[in-house]
């Protein structure tokens, strides 16, 4: 029981189910209200809904920048509990605004207040920063990638359950009230668990290390490359996913609440398939190949989504996107491996803030373009998403090339004072490397895998 209380996965499961319910309820509530205001004109309702979510998501993301980094610094001193629980308080309060909106038929502007409260509490950036920090602290470097993918797997399973059930709960009682009330109750339960039951680990001595200056410089470059890859991938993915929620509601798909729930379940099922991909392919392929596979999977599926005129095409595209959720957690795991554990809250807070800005840009970009494409080609946004997300492979490939160059070099700071240089040969006597007066001349194309199999001769 004590070991179970150290796991962050139950918090993720509870909050993901609650968020799935809230997402379906919010999307349908806003669309139905705009449909009433436009006298049933679908295209106008789509445009107004798109404009609403543009402001709603931008407000939440921008306000989260005010509190995420301070919460991260505070969590480095007081522990990850702060970074995990404070955003959940804002999440519960923001969902209460939707409940009031439905019960009392309040104007849409009330929902902006809920977004503001959620953003000021840290929002999704602070919450996921706390989840990643806690998962990294509770796992060793060897199993870090698997641990973070397990967290995403739990989120995916919970999302599938939430998506399948949400459409049916939505039909109970007054439209959307029961679903929103259930969402509030689940998120409040997650808050209680995080506050009173969850045990928070303390960084071990082995996780606290100080790197030499050269290594720190190399790590800064690696951090910048990882940040760039994460931001580019999110830039292409986030805005398109927001638009997709509206795309399926209009003709030719014209989904109702049940089909919207199925679509949400198919989306969250990608976490499950991505986790299985990590389990089966991580050993033969490695992290970098898995990340690139995830990028290709996401972009190919999004390109097919641009031509979804029937529901089966939508689900085919989601099937091709089965590995689309691998890049984000795997890149975060790589980032955690090059950081001091005492910097997790600060750096992951900065990362989530950067991702929040990226999400704002993505949402603004796609929700601004989408209404303009309704008259000629509404799938254009998904082709644009495909092109942008493919760019995230560039920093990963650059980082891989840099690693190959670093591992293929030998740096000699000081030779023996009585020697002019040295020669590195393999067991057969073939010259691989010649060092003279501190200079390196590579004679062979490949270095042996095992240094113990080479002979170093001083000349």
C-alpha cells in the first residue's frame, strides 16, 4: 500500500477522466449556444465557436505564464506537491463556472472567467510539470523513458474510458449538467488524493550532481535542441487538434454527442498504442528512432485527416497516428536525464511555460485560419499541421549528428613530456589514430566499440 501511494498514475487517471468529461461538455455547450445564436446556421456557429475557443484557450495559456515558473521555483524548495496540487484547485474552480453556465443559462463570457482562474493557478503547464517532476524523481535514469510513457499510457486508458462514457452521461438530465457535475467530482477527488494521500519522494544523493564546465555547455545545447523539438511538434499538433473538435461537428461528418465521445476515445487510444510501441520497440530501435517514428506517424495521420469526408476515414487516420504520443514523453525523459534533480521544478516549469506560449501561437494560428477555409477547403489546417510537425525532426537529427561527432573524437589535453605523440592501433596493427603535439589526425573511418581491444603505442 505504501508503494502505491508513491505513484502519480492514480492522480493522472482521475484527472484525465474528469478532463475528458469537461472537454466534451464544454465543446458541445459552446457549439449549441452559438447554434442558437445563429438560428441554426452551422458554418456561422463553427466560426463563432472557433473564435470563442481562440480567446478561451489563449486566456488560460497566457495567464498560466504568470504562475507556472514561480510555482516551479517554489516546488524546488518545498517539493513537487506545490506544483501538482495548486493547478488542480484551479481546475475544480474552472469546471464550476461551466456548471453555473449550464444551470443558470449565463452568457458565454462567464466561461472566460473560468479559464482565467485555471490559468492563474498554473493551468495545464504547471499540472503536467508537477506530474513529470514527480515521475522523474520516482524513477531511475534507466527506466525514465518507460516511466513517463507509463504515465501517458494511464492518461490514454483513462481518456478512452472517459471518451466512451461521456456521450452517454451527457444525455442524462438537463443537457450537459450531469456530465459537468461528474467532472467536478472526479477532479475534486484527484485534488484530495494529491493533497492528503500521495507520498512525495525526495531527490537522492545520486540524482544531485555537479557537472564540469564542458559537460554543462554540452547539456545547455542539448536542452535547447530538446526544447525546440518539443515546441515545434506541439506547434503543429495542438492547434490542429483544437480545430478537429469543431471539424467533426459540421457536415459532412455531423457528429452528435455519442460520436464525439467515440472520437475522443479514438484520440486517447493513441496513448495506449504509443505505450505498446515503446514496450515492443524501445530495445531494438532506441529513443531517437522511436521519436522519429512518432513524428512520422502523427504527420501521416494528420495529412489523411484533411480528406476525412466519412467517419471511417477519421478513424483510419487515428489508427495511422498510433505512435503519435511517443515523442512528447520520450523527449521529456531525455531532458530529465541531463538535469540535476533539484532543478526539475524550475526547468520543467520553464519548459511548460514555453509550451504554453507555443500552444497559444498554435491555437491562434489554426483557429484564425480555419474559419477562412470553410468555404473552399476546411481540411487545409491539417495539411499545415503535418508540415509544421515534420520540422520537429530537424533538431533531433542535428542532436543525433552532434552525438556521433562527439563520440567519434578523442581529445588529448596533455601528452607525456618526453613523447612527441602516440599511435592508436587495433589488434591487427592497423593504425586508427595518430596524436602529435596535441593534434588529432584520424586515420580510420570507424573506431572500435571496445577501447580494450586497441593498442596505444607512444612514439
